[in-house]
C-alpha cells in the first residue's frame, strides 16, 4: 500500500514537473525541495532527483526540439565536459552535514532565479553572440560537477547564463537546457549507481507523477509559461525547503 507521505510527495513532484517542464527544466530543485519538506533521507534525495530529471528532461528535449527551439551549436560546448564531471560528482557521496547546506544553497539560488524570471517581462530577444568555446567548457565542467554532487540537472544555472550573455533566445534556451539537464542527469545517476547502486522503493510512484507533469508542462511550454501566481508559490516552497535543509 502506498503511504500518505509518498502520495503527498508524488503530488508535489507532479506540480513541480508541470512548472519546470514548461521552461525546459527537469525540475530537480523542485523535487529536492519536495523531498526536503516531507523528510526524505539525504542519501535518497540525489538519485531520486536525477532519475526523475531524466524522465522529465527527455520529454522536454523531444517537445522543444520538435517545436524548433533547440541548438546543437549552443549545447555541445557546455555538455562536452559537463557529462564526465557530472559522472564524477555522482560517484561522490557527501555526508548529510555537507549535503544539506549545499542543497539548501542550490534551492535558494533556484528560488532567486525563478523570482527574477517571474518578475521579468519575458520578452524574446534574438541571440546575437556566438558561444566562446573555452568559457563554455569551463562553465560546463563546473555545472556538471555540481549536478552530480547534488542531484540537480544544471538548467537553473545554464538558462540565465545563455540569456544574459545573449547566446540564445528564451525558447531556444529552454530547449538547450532540457537536453543539458538530460545528459547531466544520466551521467550523474550512472556515477551514483556505479558506487552506491541504490534507488528508493517508492521511485515508480514518483516517476508516474513526474512523467504526467512533465508531459503537460512541456506541451504548455511551447506556447506560454506557467501563470505568475503559480511560479511565485514555487518560489516560496523553494525558500522554505532551503531553510529546512540549512537548519537540520
């Protein structure tokens, strides 16, 4: 029988998947926040977030690619080193004393980025600059390592960089972020399983919720973003979860 805690977590995962997939993200920071709120053990949080990321980011990658919002030219310089570094990060198991504050900081950053994105006018601006390869390699390596260590896919770090630097327009950045999250999550989970080989027994229930939410969110994402009140609510959830991780 499925427990009430798992059902609550599945509901939160579904909601996070809808919102994050609408902007090309896998939703890992949302899943981590949900797991923090319901008290999932830290050792189970990273592999669960990575596994759910793979499902949702796959859907997002396919849908944004089919809609024409994708660029291999933008993706490959970041992904080239992010994949091996995500695998490396996945092999490393941090103690709860290190993992909790690190994830708490990531969740606070995710809340900050989402807040800024929600306040913006979300106007599309054409990409004007080519991606400098060496800078992209360095950034990709750093994001990949952090992705493997924490269980995030890296989209919350890559998307704003692409937009601020003028390397991509908003919708293409979403498509690139989805693919970037996908490859990092696969590498991070592979690294984790190579050493620990453990996944929670309730993962299947969460996977169903994530796939359903990811499908809906990615479908909406090719047309419009989620309503502002919903995104502001997620900002609050991320902040609360972050402080819960930092305080325990």
